[in-house]
């Protein structure tokens, strides 16, 4: 399936119209309460001293916005930055589809995903800046460019700690392909390099190194009995038994480790199709098993599930993509419009999507008939 210019233009026009409504009519609390004060701090003092609880790479982009200060309202500038990140996600999905031999222009449909409409035009969030590098890393993995995989993964983690959901996939890939140790080091090297400008600007290295730890501590200090508001199963548990869920949240780590052991055991040798499926499962299962997951933590999972369904369309893959999209978008909508406790049902859709993806993996592992000639060639070449 390909989209001609007429369809592409129609989708772009429709997307602009759909995005315009939340972009213009919704005032996001996080932007007013956190991001705009950071913007004003950068406008006044630059990086002379540390502030906020976001890692520096996003603040670099926010600093670039200060050169356009006065042209538009500050909140509009911040939302435009978020939308620009979505354009990067569309490009990344296009590159992923191209690496699979599929029409890259189909990535334009990403603009219509409810989760991205809510995340960018409604809330003005920064999740696109860690999701796009993870998607680009997946495409690089298919092309056998493992240094790029590590570099994109390191950049994603530099933007947001949620990129750790992608790490089990990278470990699986690098172990399976016996990647030499020096290529593994590329990811932490990129992370460190991404922090250097802030350090040169005046931020203490100890502060930069502790940003992600401080984020976790801040959540625990400010949210009494908070266990999660995402599609993690812990969110549903917390609605049914809040005290018990909070007291048992430490079990999230061993359950996630057990889940990852099963994940690595189930995965067959990488092929292009298996790579995308493995990346999707990693981005889905890790936040599903962990507590303290926030409403936007399934953005990568829904994006990769969508790309997988576009590339390998079937009732099962499309169903998994729809279920994961609901799981990703519903908690964001609930958070934005205070529609609790409906976010407690999102984990049902996430579980359904994960089960369908595991079914897909089982069939790929058990029957090689579904793997194309191109995939066989890739597997033998690697």
C-alpha cells in the first residue's frame, strides 16, 4: 500500500486541523507550572546554574526557543517545540518502514495517533525526543548499523530515563549478534557527551549525574500512596487496594527481572521482523511490569506497535496496535481531563496487546514460513 500525493496532502491537512483544536484550546498545567519557568530561567540566566528536574538535552532545545522570544506567546513556542518533536517521530517511523522495505510515506499516519495528539498538541510534552531516537535505533538495527543503534539509544536515554524500557531489546540484539564491547560503550559515551554543554555552562557534574535519581525521589515524596497512573498493572492494583499496592511496590523490580528473563529466553535469532517485534515487546512489557509508571510511559510501545502493524498487517498485528494505542492514550486523556479512575482500565488493553504480540512471536519462532526471503537473507548475512 502506498499513498499518492493527494492522500498525503489530505492526511496532513486533516492532522493540522485535528492538532489545532487541543493546541489552541487547552492550557497544560505542566507547561505553566514547570516548563515555562524553566524557559524564563534560561532567558534570564542561561545555564549558569542548575534548575528543574529534566536532563539538559531538552533544556538545550528550550534555550534555542529563547531566540524567538517575543514573536509568539511562550506557551505557544513550547508547544511548537513539542510538535517539532512529533515531526521527528514521523521521520523516524518512515526510516524504520524504509529499512523494512515498506513505503516510508505511511509514517505520516503517525500524526493521527491519539496518543501523540494528546502528548504534543494538548500537553506540550517532550516524549517525542526520546521516542524518535529509539525508533531510529530500531531501524539501524535492521540495517545492521550497530554503532548507530548504541548512539541513538544513548541519546534517547540522555533525553529521558524512560529510554531504559528500550534497553532489554538492545541487550538482546548486541548479545545475539556478538557485538564487540567497544561498540557497547558508544551508548554511555553519547549520554556523557550530551551532558557536557550543561557542565561547561556551570552545572555541577554531581547534579547532572543525579537528575534521574532525584526525579524518582521527588515522585515518592510528593505523591502519597502513588503507585502509578499509566497502563501498568500496578495502576489497576492501586485502585483496588491502594495501601497494599503501595506497600508491595518493591515487588516490581523482581517481577520485571523475571519478565525480562522470559523475554530473552523466548526471542529467536534476530531478523528484521523479529527485531521490530522484540523492540515493541521490550517497550511494552517493562513499563507494564513496573510500578511508579506515569501516564505517558507507553508512547514508545504504541509507536512501535503501530509501525509493526503498518509493516506486517494482519488482524492480530492491527489488533495489538489498537489495544496498545488505547493503553497509551487513555491514561494521558484521564490525566489531562481528570477522568479518574478510567486510567485503571488501561492495563487491560496493554495486557491484551502484549499477549497478541507474544502470540505473534510464538508463531514466528515456531514457523519460519512467515519470514520473507529478504529476512532469511538478512539472517544468514548477519
